[in-house]
């Protein structure tokens, strides 16, 4: 079962929280982060992407950058921009992509520490592979700051009593409540300081939550757990109760989460003409042109590829249906029966179907992690970003996929399988800086 614990969080004051809370380190490049922090010394990006405070040319993995991380983090504490709660607490963090809408969907996560041994023993389950270089980068941040500066995004199978406790607390006024200027997403935050409530939540996770699932933050989870193991091995008086045995998470019930599409763009057709590319696709897909002449019940009579004028985007509307954009026209591709296995947790995934039948078989892209001919676009950017990258000549063809479900993610994690790269995109992302966990 799942172990969680309260902790003495470091938090910003209400007056600066909106300026301090930042997007995660891995959704911005250095230049974007530098621009976002312009004129704002409070932004946590000065800690999570400290290279922005060094001359151009420094990378996030340079020694000078790591030293700047420590300097800036210590400054945040010295200036009183973040202060530590005097007693261990749990917290609730809520997010919405449409906070001004009266009917907006909000997702409510419990901010707590997870147990590193649960990661090692696979009570905390993953669905993606991690890279050693990225693990080591995050480990350096944890070692140098002696803190989990950014939380990991977890999911758990919803429990009615936990939902009821959260609902009761969030009926009260939050301590933080703001809309982020960068994306318009809403963020709210409550403190749970009632000891009986904290004890009951810890007990419910222990008795009712058999596993927790990494939704976003596989490298941060691995890094936090590995640093905990390092500290354990170096401490001859280790008891298992030390703070370094735990790392900070935000844990959401699975039925509240929003998984969106993660799409692909490809530079070329692997030497094929566009016509031959369509012929190859027809072996495994039913192709339907979405050009203007299909409106009002009409049917396109063009041979593929179609050359009609097109201004209508097409988004996949079900599992095993894809949209493709090439040479100014959108198409629907539907995988033919027999080309996938709905009883295989990996084979049923649309990313697997596309990878096997198009990217590998036709376009010759064998390794999605290393091949430079392919790039990935989060669905939050919309189909317009796919169209832009193709129309600009940067890419030849784009594919949009139907999003995976939380059930698929949990099934894959429970069976010990690993999803193909760039399969899941959770939105909204967690803001960093609402609370920080130190390891002592």
C-alpha cells in the first residue's frame, strides 16, 4: 500500500506567490525562461534554471550553473521569500485551465511526501523509461539544494473518503488563489494543519491506495529516490525515518486528470513520392480526405494526394483514428481491423500503431528517442502548430493522435510495461514554488 507523510514546507508569502511560482524547468528552454523572468527576481526559475543568471552560452549542466542554483536557492531563504512552516502539514493544490468559467473543471491534488522505498519496491509505478544523464542532472539539483524544489505529479485510484475530506477543506478560502499570466491557468492552495485530518489521510493511503502512478516527472522521481538511497548508504545511524527517505509529490485522483494528445511531425517521406507514400498508407489505413469539397455531404473525387483548397482542421475523434496534414490538406486515417491488438496494453496504443505501421515501416524511423527526422508537439499547442511546421517547409508531414486514457496508463504500469516515448501530455502542468521540501 502507499505511504505518504506530512512535511514542513517552505512557502512564499501571499504577496509574492504569483511572481515566485513558475512553470516547470523542462517546459521552457533557457531563452524562454530568461525572457519570462525579465524584471522578476522572485521567479523560481532563478533556481530551477539558474543558467538564466549567467552570461549567454552557459548550459543547465555546467558547473557554474549548479553553483548558481545553490547561491540563488540560499538567497531565496535569506531574503525571506520562502519561509518554512514550523510543523509538518499536508497541503491541497487545485488547478484549472479555465478558471474564470463558472463551470470550469478543477483537479485537486494532495501535496505530500512519498516514500523513496515505495519507488524502489514498485509501489510507485512508472510508465516511461528514464535516461541516466537526465537522472543525474536532477540528482545534482537535489544534492546541492538538499531539497525537492519541484514536485512530482502522481495519480492514484480515486477513494471516496479522500475525495470527501478534500471537498470539505476546499470549501474554505484558499491561502493562494491566482491566475498565471503566461497561460491563464488557475492555481489554488490550501494548508491542512489539523492533526486528526492529516492522520486520517495518511491512514487512507495506507489502507485504500494500493499504488501511486507517476503521471509527469519520471526523472524527478528517479532522482529523488536515488538521492535518498545515497544518503541512506552514507548514514551509519540510518533509521528509515529521516526526511531524505521521502520526496515531494502532488497526488491527484485518477478520475480528475486530463491527458491530452502528444503529436508527431516528420521532416521527409524517406525518399518516397507523396503518391507512393499514400499507396503505402492504404495497406493498413482507411484514408479520408478532409478538404472543403467534403462539406455538405459532398465527396472528394481527387486521387490521393488531394489538391483541393482546404481550411478545415481535422482532429482524431476515437481510438485508432489519426489525423494527418500534408501538402496543405488534412486527412483522417483509421487503422484497419487486424492491424492492432486491443488485448495487448502496448499494442492497443495509437502511438504503437503509428510507430509500427507508419513511422517505422514506411518512413524508416526506428528509434523515436534518437532519430533527428522526427519531432514531438504537445497537444496544448493545437493543430495549428502542426500545420505551421509543415507549411513552413520545416517538416513534410504531421500526425495528430487520439489521447491515451488514464486507464491505459494504469494498465501499462500495473503490467510492468513501458509506453513508447512521448505518449502522454498532462495539462495543466504543476507550478513550481508553491511549496518546497527540504531533506533535513
